[in-house]
C-alpha cells in the first residue's frame, strides 16, 4: 500500500469516528449526517445539528473521538440490497437520497463501527479502531456548506479536521498553516496599501498606488524578457459581439462564465448581444487576419495583458487568487506545425528564466483531451503526440505528470506547477496547443511552395494571471519584496525640515535613475517617519542630517535587520540600487564595499 493509499484509508476511517462522536454527543435522533471524505491534510464531515457548533465544542468532540477509539471496536463491512439500505437509513435523508441516486445494479456496501454506528460507504477502512489509537488529529474549523454544493438545498455544518499518522507530522503541518496565515495576501496586501476590494465590484480588485507600482514593475520585467524573444504586444477590445464567441466556441462551451451585455435591440435581434471577454485568443486571431500572412512571417507572437472577466460563484472568490476581473500575461503564437517543438522549448526557457528570478521551481504536467472536446479527434491525437514528444525530450519519458481529460476544449495543454517558500504547489503557467481555433476562423498562410496552409496556435501564459501571481509573491516574500519589485525601493527621511533641500536633491537623483523613492518632508519626528517606511517594508530607509548634507552622503537602514550603513557616498548608493534593478536581485546589498 502506498503512502497515499494508506492516508486515504486512515483519514476516511477517522471521518467515521468523527460522525460517531457527533451522534453520541447530540443523540442519533437529532443528527443528520451527510458525507465525510478525506482531503489533502485530513478530512471533513457534513451534518445538520440541533445547534451551531463553536470553538468551545472542539475539545469535547476530539475527546469523544479518542474515547471511541479506546473501545477498540471492530469494523464490519456488509453488502446489502437497495431495499435493506433504505431501511437501515430510513431516518437519514441524505443517505436515503444517495442510495436512491445509485444505478440499479450498483453494489451497495455499509460499514459498522461497533454495533451502534453504521455508514454508507464504498471503503476500504481499518478492521478495528485500535489501528487508529495513535492517530494525530485536530479540529481545524467549522463552516457552513450546502448539500451537494447547491445553495438552494439544505444548509449543513462542515467540521474540518487535520489528520496525520504521527504527532510530529501534525505539529509540523499546523506550524506551516500558521505560517501561511501570517503570509496571507488578503491580510498583508491591504496592510501595505497594495490593493482593495469593494462590494460594488465583487472579485474585482482595485490596485492602489503602491500596488500599481509593484504591478508595473512586474509587467516591465515581463515585457523586457519578451522583447528579447521577439514577442509583439497588442491590446484589443474588452467587449465583443457574441458572433466572435460563437465562432471561437466559447459561446457553447464557456457562456456560463461570461458577463453578457444585451444591446439596445437585443429583444428583437438576438445577434445584438455582447460579452466581456473571458479570454484573449479570438482577438489575437482578428489581428492575425488583418492581412495576408506568409511562412516568412511565422512564428507570429502576439502578447497581451488586457483586462478579462470571468463570472465566478461568490463563494469561490478568494482575494487575488480567484477573481472576476484580472489580467493574464497572455500570448497567442501562430506558427507552422513543424515549428511547434522549437517554439515550446523556447517558451519553457522563458518560464525557467522568469520563475528562477523569484527563486521558484516548477514541474510540468500534460493535460489531455476532455470529454467535451471540440474538433477532429485526429487533430487532437497529433497535438497530444507533439506535446508528449517535447516533454520527453526536455524532461525524459515518465519525468512529468499526465492529467488525463483535463485539457481545454480546443486542445491539450502543458501546465506549469510552481512551489513557493512554504513548499506549496501552485498551478501557474499554461501552454496550450490548438489546431481547432485556426480552423474555426479559417486562418491561412502562404507556405514556401505557394500553397495555402493552416497555422497552429499556441495559447501561453507564464504567470497565469498577474493578480494571482502577485498574490503568491506577497505570500512567498511575506510582503518584503526583492528590491527591484518593491513598490517603493527607498524611503527618504530628512531628520529636520532644514534637511529637506538636500532630501529633494537625493530624491531627484534617485528618480532620474528610475529608483522608486518616497520622502516625508513634514516636521514629524524622525522615528515616526522611519517606522512608517518600515511598516511598508521599504528595502532601504535613508536618513539625512547635517553630516550627510555636508558630505553628499546617505546613512542607510537595511530592511529586516538592525544594520545601518553610515556615510555612503550618494553616487555609490545610486549605483547599488541600479545594480539590483538591472540584475533583478533577490537579496539586498547590505554593505557599501
């Protein structure tokens, strides 16, 4: 049994213990129990209970679970008929519904834990509760949920529980969870005045002045790399008539996630309907189609960072990680089929360069044809074979993951999964090979033999979305960004107002060298000014007094330490800052040597 299989049995068995504990505490007649699956770090179980649970209940539930485990009860598996199952669970509405929804020929199994608790379950489970005696578990939280995720159905209470095979693993996981909470971008972002949300625009972030400086620093970094690789940046409409989305296939496959805008004559003319774009690809195609294309033009790389909108359920919104308005670092490349391998190899080199700049590593995952695929299956087979060949050459056969059936509706894709400072894995970049959209739009190019051929399209993003990537960076760096990315890189503190003239000279020189500086010219106390910039996590705070003004120097407080660098010539400080900007350094220079 693999560790994953063991954890599945271990955690799901514990979910039955949780359900039994809750029933014993509240009485069988007062509890409706729904489902209790294992999850990545434990399990949960959904209930309807006579009252709302709170944190004060957690110890009682955990103690009851341990009491049950000490009974060392046997777990008995039984196969029963549909009628027997309905009789056993006649007072449990959710179990009854699950039984009624099973196919007629479905094998139905139940598990007894002792003689007084039974659950509907496929298993497998432990044979006796004594196998769980040393279980390390802790209730994480209680939250609201809906039966089968439907807000029109019964509202339930969901008890989340951490569960690991040893106390040390549980302790380490809780430490990581606490660290993740301290890094939460939804807390740090507003504290640093980076972004905000408002109920009038749910899931649509407002970028505040400091946050927008960070955003633009990241965008400039992205643009510089893509200039080196011959990408051409475009910008296109945010709203298009539904005819465009019908041709692309989004109207049939993605309409539920689109913001629809009826035109003035929509009631009489169903073609007078528009949508905010959820993706950039059809507009890149319009740019390609504006003039005849030759094989000499290919590859044509149209990068784009326009605003796109995707409709999400309100309960799925999550800070910058899940939004309804965002900007992808998008590209749509049109190329000949024989150019695919070299092009995707170059894209992966770009991804490695970008992620490496942030000290992040990544792995690749191939996602294959989904059930609702669009187009000719032979085109899909060719596309998947091309991507497998590329990955085999780059990583070696078997050294990447395959996610069967998770491709886009128009083509297979390579997803890039990245790890952050806490070892958490994030789905970030994507490289999607598409034979279908060029066919839908009738795209052609003149081949070297004079014939007309259809180009292939590569859909590609490295960050995934700017918003989500910035959210990850906030958490990865805990708000203390590398110098080149920090909203303001230098906080300037004149000790008294008579030092403001020198401060103005310093700030002007910094800004002339494209170093982002902020300054406090007020008569506030020097310590208050320093504290303000420390709270904003500015990499350097420079203090300017009589000596500095007289000698044309600065005294530097370095972020994250009590270290001060005294009497640094101003030109030398500017050179330090320029060096970190030019090299995209992760570490601060903390010496004037």
